[in-house]
């Protein structure tokens, strides 16, 4: 079964509202989680690295006030898209690293969340 | 700049045939190289992970090779099935766990 769970899988919201996406590691503790954005027929683009108990590290060009990331526990990270606009519509994917699973640090991805902003 | 180039961008093959996908990278320092399969509208699923010392690794009908000297990797799909239709992504990790993603190769298997 899936070791990283994302919720919701699909969400439709009105422009100007905020949307929260959850990423949970189901059977391991993840000190680090990653959030990606993927446009149609393109590869994943890293948005930010979420570290448990500390502030997220955002990639260049990603607005930290727009995409709020909280990693309050070792099994949960959340991404909140604030004041969403149609251009925020995308496929958002999280991943979590399980460092205890071998020295290569197995990386597990969530199933993704499709956000549509009307 | 760390880069991962995948080729071809897309390919169409008949069911039962084999195909090979390529991944060239300039990531340094090198930690490991991963191949993922991503079905449309789903999250990527790991196929193989290879470190510097590994030349080949298999996962069922998927076989990945790695030449760390030339910084090239390939993913070979044997006896393709309709369920192999997906995007295949090459991901290279630098020593600091910074991941560099390839743009992916879209494989379409036709009956």
C-alpha cells in the first residue's frame, strides 16, 4: 500500500479562497518532506523543502507567502495555497524521505492533488 | 548547473516489444540515480535506485543501467504491456540530497 498519503486528491475552489493540502507519511517518520508542482506534460518542479520543526526552504521564484508550508509533526506536512487564482491550478505532489530505510534514503511520493481554481 | 536530460521525449511501441529510455546528467557530486514511473494523474512510483558502484539493477521487466563515468543511465522495458504506458522520470541526487528531475519520457504501448 501507499506509504505517503495526500489529501484531497482533487479540489475545486473559487478564486480568492485558500486551499490546504495534506501530506502524511503512513508508516515512517519523515524529518524532511518535499512539495512539487507539475504542469501538464511537464516534469515535477520542486517548490519547497519542508523540515519538521523549522521553516520551509523555498526554491527561487516560489512565493512563501503564497504557498504556506507547515511541518508540525514527523508524519504530516501541509501546503496551503492562499488567495488562490486560476493560474495556481496545477497538480501538486509531495514526497517524503525515509532515512532509516537504507543509506540511499528511499523517497516516496504521494498520489498528488489536482487543484482547479475557478 | 545540475541538469538531467532524457530522451526521447516520447515514444510509441507495440505491445510485447522492448524499448530503451536514456538519461544523461551533469549532476555533481553524484549520490544516486532513480527511475520513477508516473501514470497520468498519479504520483511517481519508484522503479530502481542505483548508487555510484552499481551498474545495473532490475525490477521485473524493468532494467536500469548506470555508467557513472559517462554520466549516462538507461531504462530498458522488456516485453512491454499496455500498463507500461506512462511517463518515466529520471531523478539524480547530489550529495546534499538535492534532487534534479528529468523532463520524463512518455511511453505509449499500443495493442
